[in-house]
C-alpha cells in the first residue's frame, strides 16, 4: 500500500468515527480536573482512567503513574519496538472556572449548543488530549504505525508548573520521554492569508520566565505627619515608573521573522534597525499578531502585584512589588539583575528576590520537518498551508522534555476558518466549534504516518 493510499484510508476511518471523537472530548470536559495551584489534587487520575479505558478498547495497554494521590499521569505506547519514536503530549488539568454563575453553560457540563462544545478545558487542553487519544486508537485498530513507536502522555499539573506531571516524569521515566520528535500544545493556530498563502504557527520554542520581587522598607509612621519620613509607596512608584521607561534590546531572534520578511517582501533580512517598523506594518492588519511578534523579539517585564500597608492612617513599613519577566533564549539572570538595579539606582532599603519559573528553550526545525508539518496541515485544511515557526511568550510542558534531548513542537491544528477569539482560553465561557476536533485529529494522524 502506498503512503498516499494509507493516508486516505486513515482519514476515512477518522471521518467515519468522528462521533466517537466528539463524545470522548465531551466526556473529558465533564470531569472537573481543576488545578488550583496550591498542591491540592485536581483528580487528573479520573481523566487518566477514562483515557486508559478508551485505549484498552483499541487493544492498547496504558499505565497510570501517580506522584501523589489523584495526580494521575497516563502513559501509553503502540507500534513497532524499533524504528523512530514519536511522543504525543497533552495535559488533563484545567484552570478554575471562576464564578460558575457567569457562564452561559455549566463549566463542566460539556453542553453541545450552537455548534460548539462549552466547558472549562474544552480547548485547553482537552481538545488536543481527545484528538491524540482518538488518533492513537484508530491507528492501532488499523494496524499502524508499522515502522516506529507511537507514545502518548496525558499528564497532570501543567497549569501549576508540572511538578506532579512532566517535571516528575522526566525524573522517573526519562527514557519514555526520549523520542525523535514530540508534539504538544502551543502551535497550529491560523495566521490568516499572506500574499495568497494560508499560514499557521508551529511552536518551536518558548520564552523563559522569572518572578522578581522588590521589597521597599522604611520605619513607617503616622500619616498625619509625613514630612521628613520615607514612604515606601513613593519608592515603589518610582521603581515602576523607571521600569516602564527602560529601553530593551530588540532582535529578530525567533525564526518567525524569516516568514515576516517574506510576507512584507523585503529585499534584506530583518535587523534590530528595521524590526519595529516591520512589526508596525503587521499591526495595521493584525494587532494580536503584532503583540506576539513584539514578545518574540525582546525581553519583556511588567509589574503585576503590589502589596503594602494595612491601615489608611499609617505610612507602611514595607511595600512589595512583584514583576513578571519573560526572557528570550540566550538571555540570562545577569540581564534581569541589570534591569532591576538600574531602576533601583538611588532608592534606599530595597531587597530583591528572583525566582525562576522556567528556562527559555527551543527546538531546531529543518526544512524536511517543516514540510511534514505543512503537509499535515494541508491535508486537514483541504488546501495548501504554510507553516511559520514561532516562540511562545508563555510556556508549556515542552520546556520540561526538551532538556532530555527530545525536540518538541507545538502542533494543535486549528481549522483556519474557526474564530480564535471565541475559544475563551482561561476565561468564562470557554468553548470550541465541534468542527475543530476532526481537523486536529486528521493533522496529527497525517504527521504520524509521514514520520513513522
């Protein structure tokens, strides 16, 4: 059987069984696997059991590993013992729903209404989890893959940093995570049409993150006699003002800027001198894309929390400002310290603490692999698609697997006609179009068949 006929056979099977995919997705959304970020169980084990039973019906054995009660991680594999290995990555935990009364539909009802499935996690990340499980089951029942090994992990705790999920798995099961290629969330979104080409993102890297806390201290005093007293609120305000005025180096480090130069039909590569001009050109058409491009071209920092004072008639003795710093690959702690100290010059009694959440990481994307992503997206969309490698401003579990030597790429294909503004990721009324599930599955299956 030729590869083309194999693709056609698998796609027919996926389309014929689309109703199973929809029901699997809704079953996952109904599970309130809420991660509050405080160490409490999100009961990801319930989702892992559901997934294990689904795969078992396709003859695939899976195991559930718990670093703590209820924090279940599902691991499964199928295919040949030798040959290349491909890892599918997702997570089953979701962020809290907030005020459930504010939702149009119950956040864990998985209601099907208006052509959409509503619920917390409908997109992040149970759409990808359902598609990966479904594709793995269908391929196994079709006797595929024959020339390699397909592995799957639906992990716990992604929304709180992965300590009970991929971070733990990297310690206890590193060999399972070491593969030739891994696919996770963080890519696959449409960028629209540029110069007659439909474009989509491929997650090839992520910025690093650290949290900077700056504590400003003073003796305090009665607010009725503020003269001659230091007020740490004023110190904090001056620090924040300086931070906002701090210039940063701009550089076209992300591979996406090669694509941007082609979109704008530039005769020379983008450089620090013309990068912001180019982003300004993109902004005229897509402000959201321009924000992403700015994030991929510079260090970013923003004050996010201010705490201090407990009585309105007293000068506080301490004010703490917390800032979010996002670093490009190649940036380091020395750069963060340089920015902070420059903003603190001349301000007394400031104490600085830097806590690292994640290191920046990226995976190289050669022409052959890019062509496979483009072929997979094109089959799913039914028209030619062009991939644009991007660096994510946030972070995913990819950062925990790349250090093991596994190249990880974000590829959760979204049907180009879908409206991304309605996904409601981490917001009230999160939902997906029912028609988004099958193209995501077709794209995954196509990539797997080309790889294995």
